[in-house]
């Protein structure tokens, strides 16, 4: 019976055939241990000289790393394997012999691995990370569909900048100037006015000159937008969503978390509600923690975010930032117009901001004033203003960065390992 490693438990005691690659191998005089992978998982194949023909035994012993095979054997229980099963091999059919696979089981430097990303993806660790990424994607769709959100796809080629004009990728759109989207938000606001509760999930592009463990040039963002919704109500959706993601990974990716040596007890504590602290309080906290230079009105850097996050055992919302360091569309606090109704959600353990969100300005005159302050002119913003002209309502939304969330939940140090082919400041290859 032809099967895959993830379904092997259904064939205990039976003979199966798997299409696989050789990940690693050990052999002695009478036995060869083949570490096999098929894309769904990893399993050990045991080839005993006594059980197979001399030809098959020699083939097993000479098999090179990443050669592809059809391998046949009997599934037997093995309590030492994380999978719980191994394969007692009876036959091997070589499909293709790999010669000198560059990524050997020894240690390699990061740049070498990044240059071979197309092959590095085959490793057990990368497999575990991509499984967790996939689970987070699936859980995202589950959560928002259950909550009654409509999935809407904003355009990727746009004429408007949502998050400032300094980090745009420019491109020609026939005779016009266009950009690659840095956020779908403005379009999602239009969608919220049409469909109430909406979410998008797509790639975004930022020509950021940042070379840190948290920054990608191309990353994926989930952007919900909700009509008739206050800032507070949005925070409650955010904490429920993030808790749901963690719960879903704990439930469905136990083996992967084990492979990544992730501390699951830390993740089990991630349950809504999350603490909310104001920007003002965050400044006080930072001063107490020895950041004596920080002044009210300044934005936080990575060390500040980490110091604040270390104070809590689950993600923390920092709310009500000064309006001058946030985007033009954020709604001022009616009682304190120098701050806006916004929040950044900071993940624990130094992973930084995973969500940015806010209530949006819904008043036409105020939005017009912001346009003037930010020098936003032209057709690109005309339609956005019109959303405030025809039945404007209080609304709020947020954006969660997929890769930072995957890095945090997986316990992976750098976002470059959380996307199949990372685009970084100095990297477009492979
Ligand atoms: O805080 P940001 O810039 O917010 C927005 O774009 C809003 N328009 C979202 C909205 O309200 N609809 O980005 C949102 C999130 C960040 O919290 C972070 O997780 C991620 O996107 N992010 C990045 N991830 C990887 N690399 C980068 N260069 C990122 N920039 C932002
Ligand atoms: Mg932000």
C-alpha cells in the first residue's frame, strides 16, 4: 500500500511503500539505519542484512544524502521514535541519486544556509517551522470565519501609501506611478463600509533599511477591519485571536514544538485577556528600568519594547501613543487629542511588536485637516476621503505580522526562517 509518513500510524504491522528522500544514514556491518523524509514527516527505516537481498543491502549502505527512493517495509511500533513507529525495510527502489548535497548534517554558517535556502527548506527544523506557519494560517481563517468576518483581497499594486511614503517600492503602472502595497488597510476600510467585518491576508512590501531579526522586506499581514467598532472592542478581538493561534499550535503541532525545543509551558500561559498599559505608563516603566534618556513623544525601539514585554508573561498592549509618531488615519482620544486611540501588541521574549492597530478617524473635517498636515493630495486619497462622506461610522482595525508571530510561537530567533524565501535588505536570492 502506498502511503505517506503522516498516515503511518494507520498501517501498524502492515507493509507500505513510501516515496521519500534520504535525510541521513548510519550503518554498520549487518544493519543500516536510514532517516527518511517525504515532506509530511520523518521516519527511520531499518535495513537488516538478513532481511533483504545482498543487492538491496548494498544499495542501502551506499545511498547518498537526498537521493530519492520508493521504499517498502513493514510498519512497527518504536517507542524511542518521536513518531512512535519505524519501518523494517524489505525493498528499496532508487529513483534518483543525489551527488554531493551541500547541506551536510554538520554545522553551517547562516549566510551559507541562506544561499541554499531552496535546499535548506528540506531540514527537519525548517519543516517544523513551516508546519507551524501553516497551522497559524489555517487558524486565522477558522477564527475570522467563525467570528463572521468576510475575507476580502485588497490590491497589491496601489497609488496610495498607508504607512508613510519613505518605505515604498515604486514601480511603473503604464504611464502612472504605482507602489507595491505596504498595507491593505485603506481598502479594507472601504470594504468594512460595504461588508461590516472583513479581513485580508496578503503580502506587503516595505523598502525598510532595517537589518534586524524582526524585519523583512516582503512579509505577510492579516488585516481585519470592523465597522461600528470601538478601539476597546478591537483590542478584545485581538487578544482572542492571538490566544486562538497559540492554542491551535499547541493542539496541532506538538511534535513540531518538540523538534524546535520550544518551551510549551510558556505558550500555555498565553490566554486572553492581555494587559493594557498606556504609552505614558510605558514611559514611566522604562524610566524605572534605567532608560533615563527616553522622553515623552519619542517612539520605542527594540530594547524598549523588550524591557516592557519582560514585565509580563503574555503579550501586552501599549495604548494611546502620541499622535505625532503614529499614522495619519488614527483617531485622536476625545479627552486628550495629543494621543490617539491605538495599540501595539508586544510579544514576550523579545519578539517585539506583532500587531499594530487603531480606531480610525471617521470625521470628514478632521480627516481633511490630517491630509493637509501630511500633505496627502491627488486622486489616490480622494476615494478614501469619500468613505467619510457617505454614512461614516466609528470603525477600527489592526494588522498582525505573520512572520513575527510564527517566530514568537515557534521560538525561532530570526524572522528569516519563518518565511519560505525571505526577502531581506541584502538578499533577493534564491
Ligand atoms: O504596525 P504596522 O506598520 O501597521 C499597519 O500596517 C497597519 N496599516 C495595520 C492595520 O491597522 N491594518 O504593521 C503591522 C504589523 C506589525 O505589528 C508587525 O507585526 C508587522 O506588521 N510588520 C513587519 N513584519 C516583518 N517585517 C517588517 N518589516 C514589518 N513591518 C511591520
Ligand atoms: Mg507598527
